[in-house]
C-alpha cells in the first residue's frame, strides 16, 4: 500500500512548487468518519505539494443534503468550485443548464493533460454524454458485494468458506443461522440500490425503459417484473422469519455488522474502510449473490458512489486549480491508494494495474471482487447504470414500499406495482420540466 509520505512525494513530483499567491478552491463533499479522514488526507497532500492553490474541503451532510446545499448555494451565487454529487443526482445535474461546467471543458480550457480513455469503461460511461464527453469526474465509485462474518458462521456450525454465490445458497445458510440462535442472520444497506437496481442489472433485466433512462427522458419504470417480485418477496418472507433484519434506508446496518451482530451484510465495496478498521472478527468479502435459475446471470453490477461536478461562475484561475486537483486525484498512485484504503473501485486502468503490481490483491483476498464483478462482462443496455430524473425522490418511494413488504403490510407485487406507478409520475414531471 502507498504510504502517506510516498503519496506526498508523488504529489510534489506531479505538481511542483510555486511561490505565487494561492487561489482557494472550495470542495464540498458528503464524507464523515474514516472516508472523511481519507479525503482530508488527499487534500492535505495536494496542498502541501504545490503553492498555487489551496483546496478547502467542507462536509455538507449526507449525499442528498450535499446536493441540496449545492443547489441552494448556486441560486444564492455562493456555489463551491467542486461539488460531490451521488450517482442518483446525475440526471439532475445534467439538466441543470448554466449551473455546471463540464469536466472536459474545464480540462480543455485549462490546457490540462486529460485523457477520458484512461478511465474504466463501466465507471466512465455513467458520467459521459452521448458523444463520450466526460461531464463530471468519477471519484468514489463502488458496487455492492456480500460481506461475511466468518466467526458468526463458525459459531453456527457452518463452514466459513461455504459457497454463497446464489440466493438459494444464502437462504440455506440463513436457515441454519436462525436455528442456531443468531439474532441477525442478514441485513442490508441501501436497499433500493442493492436489492432492486443492482439486482436488475446483475440479472440483465431493465430497471426502466429507454436503457434505464440513458436513451431519453420519456422512460417508464420496469422493476416490477417476475424476478424482482420473487426477490423482494423472498426477502419479505425472510424478514417475517427473522432471517433478514432491516436496519434502515441508508447504511444503518453497517454499524450492526461492524459490531459483529450480523452474519451476512449486502453493502458497498467501500464498506471495506470501516469494516477493516472496526471489525473485531474474521471477515471476508464475496460477490453479490444471484438467482441460479435466471438466464444470463450473473451479468455485471452497477456503480454507486459519487462524482465531482465543477460549478459555473468561477474565475479562470480557479478553474485551472480545479483541473490540477482533479488530475491529481486521478493519478495512478493517488487513485491506487484511495482504492486500497477505501474499497472504492479504481477509476483508471492504471490504478488497477498498479494495485495488482503492488501485490495488494494477493495480500488482501477478496478486495478485487468488486473490480471483477464490474468488468468481467461487457455492460448491456440493462446493466450500464440507471440515469433517471427525480431519482432521489423515486428512491424514497421505493424505500417506503419496501418497508411495507418487510413489515408484512404488502406483498412484493403490490408494493413494486405501487412504486412503479408513483415513480412514473415523478418521471413525467421531470420530463415536462426538462424536455
């Protein structure tokens, strides 16, 4: 793993020193805890490596709150230079005419050395327009995996290396865990992202029409098909039987898993940072399970996380500083360290190659699973991502309907049908406003 000292030395070599007056670059993000510390470390390394610019990083709340803060600041003429926006807000930012300056334009205007082709296709494609121009810089891109508390499996008399590739196999293990007295056989984070959006992509099924929104605004939600209903109903049945414990809409279940309370946990690959630093038990990471009777599965999972958007209304000097900082974040050494420290995907091929050459994957088995899961197959129209207007609000609707299934108040079919109907109304509003 690259040390902080070597990263600092790298930054110095990459950027060089300057005696010129410093220009401030404001960077708003959504990270706290270990991830927040690692972002601060990146910023400190950049600032110490050159004298032209000072990046000031500010935490603005969770993903939704950070997006809303950025929108409010732009309306007040007080926007930051760089705004972190989660992938759900991509369509909203693309439609925000006059609010953002596309990354490819920032780099070109600054005369920066920038090659969009250096970025991993499955990541890059989410943040580019139909011509392949990069609109925002991929920063923290993750994909869901299955985290396993090996000690909890052993305590239940289960081989900790047992195959958990399919949901059928997971169901059998949950049965044994529950029978042994385990109070939290399985939990999940980000239920819509993992249990519906990624479920659909992983089984090469549409989440929405028009290539999940990539092909136009006149899209309709389609996540109420037979396999999606089967999966959600299975989770609902497991919730009724105490095999699946619902902890919350975001990552509330992460605390339960890190504390050793839960045996299995579907979460982002970026859970690695927190789990590695907090878990007092032997853990492993496995691929996200799939249904064995689904044709074509597993396909590939899709990314979550966020990208960095550059806001309009800044000076030329600020944009030059933004370009240098974004290139710094994308450099192989800095990006490889970020990948290794956090579990987020390496956003460039060079960072992935460097990580492999350094022996990180060999020394930390399973840390390459997320990369393989994303890149083993060429993405299809159903598995390259989801880009919908008002998607944050649509996720809220999905959360409400899924909670009705977990509580036993609705069947999966009724809940998903309702979520599709309600979500489509929000899609029509977005289409009317931006069509």
